[in-house]
């Protein structure tokens, strides 16, 4: 067995077969260049016999992308193999990959061929491909549902005809890790010449075991892993490139230091490019490249991360091309994570008792929105920094309205230690609330301007309301922040009226 693992990327062939993932020729070339930068060993550029456009794309990639073997897929017939050669003939390093199904169900119902006919088709295709290139791969489609004796027979014939790589695909994601490992060992032990070729594995994720099956096969002696970026592919997808590569890097102890040549720092940039071009989004909790792969929200986890990153991260975000981990602030976050974020934002001189107050405000906000951003925290701090010697304190409010624009509102305001209530009607909830407040806080003040901004993007963003109130000859500003725009408006209006009262008392 070789001490090196070959990464065979089929994003541009099997990955592109994902529903809706079709790429233009220029998009394929852009992806191919990034895959070469990533450092894959073999790039399956397409299926030239499928269409003139696919042939043209493979030819373009073969001519322009260097430093990687360019492979083309072909069924076991003369037309396909010849088209595959047309596609890769200008490549710096070329491979023809030919395949035929070997399971009883495929031979009987899809191919309608006898086992002998399938063996002869494989022999003829590999022999023809060998006339064009030295590097020939043969795949026994649906190998994991094939009879092992027949599999040994056809693999032996392919090796005899000149195949240098033998692929045993789990085409429908049917096998299990232990079973797959036994198959790899069986082929190695029972096929003449198996020790002189590379055994390859190609897994689909129908039962969610593609990565586990691939790694098990590698442990059993397979030395080529066929993968796609982000695990895209037919049905439930293929084995994920990033998962296999980072498993080998992270668990060198278990896999004996068998590490591919992939530049792991290009994993995230490649993932983002493929996601952008195919339009297939990466799920947030996707291993390695998901948005949450290096994000921590639970307070216990954040506390551990702040003390030693090894507590909850088995690899660094930098190793896959990310700048840093994220401590996501939400309702599960603790004081340690909140305090660390304050320090990151430059608020590192806040007394402990004040931090506790701010933390309570943060928890209240977390109950209202999924994630609290830096802008949200800054808004909390800025609002807290405003003067607290308010004469009028809002104790409660309620408002409702209908589609006719009419609204009713009720407010309760603490004035000199006494709760007072008032109700009013208005043209909308905010107008009704302001009129109810005016009944409790007389002073001849009128609203001059009203402005709303979102502190952060998203449907659960905090709203920031700024108001300008004129009381006689003076104008006062007020600002309120809340996830509810109506609440933010009331806070802002109360703040402006309180400032007007304080100024009036000082100048009296």
C-alpha cells in the first residue's frame, strides 16, 4: 500500500448532476482553477459523450488548467471512450475513466446484458482507453451490491487490460463501514495484480454514511477517495471532500499519517465558490464549511473556549481558511462570553456590577431575537450610557389597531413615585401612545421629527428610533432601541420629554 492518498474530485461531473446545479463552461473553468489551487490530484472535468457542451468544457479545462490530472468519464463503448480522449487529449496529465454496472439488478434491468457480456465490455473499453492514455481508471458501478466473486473476476480482467486504478463505488449509498472495509480487503487478497494498482472508493450519502464508508475503506487499504466539494451530487450527495481531508489531518494518529496534498486553507474559499456558482446553499451545521462549524453559543462552551480552544475545537478555523471562531451571543451565552465580546469591542473598563446590569439587558434581548450582534451590544451600551435621572419612567404600555388606521393605546408612567395611567386614540399605534403620554406629561411639547433605523439586518433586528420634540423654544432629542418598533418609539419619546423636563427645571 502507498503511504499517500489520492484525492479524486468529481464536483464538475458527479457534483454537477445535482438537480439545478448545472454550470456554464466559464463557471466550470473558474471552478476547475480553484480546485487546482486547492490541490486535488485528479479532477473529473465531465462526461464528454453526454453533450457537445460538456465536451467543449472538458477540452477547455484540459488546455488551461495545469498541475492536476484531468479525467473524463466514459461508458464502456467505443464512442464514449473516443469522446473522452477528445476531451482530455490536450491535458498536461490525462486520465480516461470508464465504467459499467456489475450488480445483478443493474445488469438484468438496466444493461440487459449477461455477466459475460459485461466482462467483455469492460475488457474492450479499458483496452481501447489504454491506446490513448497510460492512466486508465475502471469503475464497477454499484460494486457494493455486486456478487464478490463476479467483482473479483471483472476487476482482474480490467487490470489485465491495463487499468491502473480500480474504483469500487457505493453507487446508491447502501453499504456500511465494516462491510466496505471487508470488500476492499477481499479484492486486495483475491485479485491477481491488485497490489500493483490503486484501489479507489466512491460513496454516496443515501444513508448518511458516505464519509464513514470512505474513511473505513481508506483504513482497509484504498488509496484514492472520490469526493465532491460540499458533498454535492445525485440524490443525497457524494462523500464530502472537506470531511475526508480534515478527518485525515485531524486524526493522523489513527490513519498513520496518511495525509493528502490538499491545501486545507483553500477549503472554505472553494466551498463558497461552489455554493455560489451552483446555487446550492451549505447547511449551517455542515461539518467543516457550515456557518456554525466554528461557532459557539452555549455559555459553558464559550467559557471553555476562552480558557483553552482545545476544549471544544479539534481543528482551528484558520486551518480550513477561516479567520477565526465565532462566539455567537444568544440566550444560551454566559457572562464569560458576553464579557469577552465587550472587551473585543473596546469596552474593557466597565465595572463588574455594571457588566451584570448590561448582561441582564442582553439576556432580555436574547429572548426576543435569535442572535445578538455586535451592533446590538453597542446599542445596549449606548442606551445605558444616557442619563438615568428621569422624572418620568414608563411602567407599561399597550396598543392595538386595525386596517382602518385607527388605534387605541394605554400607558402607565411612574411620576414622583406614583403610577399614573392614560388612554388615547390616534392614527396608528405610535400616534395613540404619544397622545396618551402627553396626557400624563403636559408641557405643550410637539413632535418635530421621527426616524427609524434597523440596528442590524434581518427580520428580528433591533429597531432604533430617534425623535425630536419641541417644547416651547427648545428642541430635545430622544433615542430608543428595541426589537419592537412601537416600544422603541415610546422609549425615544419618553427620553426626549425627560430631557426637556430636566432642562426646564435647571433653567427655572
